[in-house]
């Protein structure tokens, strides 16, 4: 092959191509009218118009900034409720969420500065709970900050704590103490424990004491630390800890027992360094004297008060005259006591928060309305009680919480845009879930609404193992995230859920003679625990 001839042909072709390109360019410029004179005129026009545009820009107002905020808020809601993984446990994307319209400090209840990864629920819970109707009082907020300073100064492993512990070990009476403590003993079921911790903490606030919590078998596994800097968990080397399980009314250092035997009284000058307070449901009249003013005066100098209770005794604190003014300043609305204290104290651990978020994202997040039904039957039975099923159905239908079904299947759909309602059922028994699920699966609703029935677990009977309590705590919290709540009377499980969510629950009356009550339910208070378990003095 003649390479020179090939190169000559290639060069000629390229030259002809360049010539054609130049001619085409000249033709385009000529036909577009972009001659020298036209360019000059256009530049002159631009120079004249530019000052006018600048003047208009200065005079006209800026576009409203809330348009951008609205877009950002919409993105937050989309990420949180439609793409739940954005705030799921182990996700890093939640730190990128714009910090707008989300009150992660819960109106000032929570202190800033915690390591967010150590307790994801602390600052993420506000993304899921409804905006509370009642904000905490400014006095409560300042009291909580003061308590946090006290806990930091007197908590475990501080100089003040070690000094108080040394006095306790010596058994000597103390006329005055730099730091005083309330020690809460882990006792009873999970719902009772949550309510009694809240009660003990309020008592600590009222008496300027530090709350220390017996970890029991599972407290660190269920809850995050609520206070900054120092733990609320009682150290394992606490001297009287070995007596916790055996403490009862007859214990030698029981306050009620010592009053009964006249070992101490209002005129006693030398008091022990610790006293046991028996506030369990079987407490007698001498134990209940704890709720009297003069007895509070007697107990005031005792450095260590060790408390066992399965009652929510906050209502009883309102009966003590010396606490009345302080309580009214802390809680102008009495119904909000557990709502505020519960949201301050009880943050699910990361493991429990994972259970909550995964279930919420899978079954509840996309619903137009979330309805919680908590069923607690105190009779030991294998299957669901038919009269309880009838009561639940009657309550939800009569109060328009759920739509009726067309038993003739004649209604295909009465709505082109049906509402989707997710019903979360919690019960030890799966039978109530089965009945409701079959009811809305086998028949259409008269409104055309789509009803989904869900139950996370059914343990058949109440247990105390860690795995069971993790699921129980997750279900309580899931119930608190619903829009409407139906609960059984006398159930601490339901008390905790409605208190955390700030909900006014529909309370199922306790059935008698295996018959569904009529009416089946009534709407209660935001904090109906305020009206339960008060001692008769």
C-alpha cells in the first residue's frame, strides 16, 4: 500500500472539510444578521437596560423564605414517615435532617449535649409523637436543670456520694448531710416500675434528694440514662442491696414498723442514717403515715431513704400540704405530671428503639390514622373472652373510632379516596387480634375505609425475662405514637402509653359476670393515673 498517496488523499479530504465548515459558518452568521452593526446596537441596548434591572431588584421584596422552609419541612415528613430508614437505628442520615419544626428538646424538658448515638430515641422521639397540647412550665424546666446540677454533684463516684456512703456504712446517725438520696428498688411488672420511678423522682424533686435506681435485671437494657454526666443507676456495691428482695413491712428498718413499735417518733432527735419505706399495695396505716406532713418533717434529715412500691403514688404527694405550693408551680395542670416526667425520664435504649422504629415503619407509618387498642384481661384463660371482644367492637363503633362493616358484602367502596387506618392491638392473647382482623378482612367497611389490624407479639402470660420486657416496652411506646387509644381499666401498660403520648384514652370498663358493660367505654383524662392508687389516710 502506498502510504504517501494515502496521506495526500487524507490531507485533501480534511482541507475540503475545513473549507466547507468555514463556508457554513460564514453563511450562518450572515443569515442570522449578526453583523458588526447589529452587535453594536445589541450591546448598547444591554447597557441601557442593566441599570433598570438593578433598580427593580432593589425595589422588589425578597421572595418569602417560608417557601423554602415549607419544602424542607415536606422533605422531613417524607423522610420520616415514608422512608423510615432515614431515622432508623444505625442510620447516619438522621444527622443531615434540617433542624426545623422539630422540637427535639421537647419544649426544654431535655437538656442538650448528650451523645446522640448513645441514645437515639432521646432526640428522635419528637419526630413521631404528636405535638403536645400542654407545654412544661418554666418553673419545671428550671427545677429540672437544678436537679441535674445536684445529680452531677452528688451522683455515684463523686466525693459527696462517697462521703454519704461512708456514713451509711458506719451506721451512725447524721444531724445534717451535704447530699440526701432516694433509692428506688426494682420491683413488680414493667408498667408498675415505670410509674413508681416517676413517683420517686417527683418526691426527689420536692425534697431536694438525688434519685438512684436499682438496675435490677434489665433497667440498663430497657432505658437510656436520663441525666447528663452522672448515672442514675445505683452502684452494685451499695451496702443494703443484699436486703432488697427481703424488705417488707416487718423489716427492722421499715419506717412504718419503727413507728408502730415507737422506736422513732416526732420527738426523736437521733435518727438512723437510712430508713426503708414500704409503699407496696399491702401497706398498712403506719406505712401510709409517710404521706403526712409531720412525718415528712421527721424524715427530712435522714440521708438515705430506700423505697419499694408498686403504686403510682403521685396523687398522694398532692395530699401533703407542705408540697402543695411547689407542685402547683411545677404542674399548673395536674393531668400533665406523668406526661412531662415520663418524657423526661424514659427513653428507650437503642435496642428497644430499633424494635419500635422497624415496626412503626413497616405497619404504621403510611396510615392516615393510627388507632391503638390495649387489652388486659385479669382472668387466666386460654382463648379470647367473647364478651371482651363484643365490648371492644361496641366501643370502637359507638365512638366512631372504627367504621362498621357490611355483613352482606354489598358495599364495594363508597369512597374514591379511602382512608387507611392502622389498628395496633397489644394483648397477651392473640384472639382479640384474630377477631378484629377477620372482621375487617372478610367484610368491606360501609365507608370504604381500608382497615389494617396488627399485633407485634402475644406472650400468652406475663413474664419478667429481658426479652419479654424489651417487647413490652416497645409496645407501650408504639401505643403512645397512635392518634386514638383504647385501653383496659386498671392496666399500668395502658397508663404508661397514654401518659407518654399525652392522649385522652377511651377506657374499657371492667366487665362483670362475663357480660360486656353498657356503655362499653368512656373517655378518660390525659393523665388518668392522677386518680388511681391514692392511700386512704
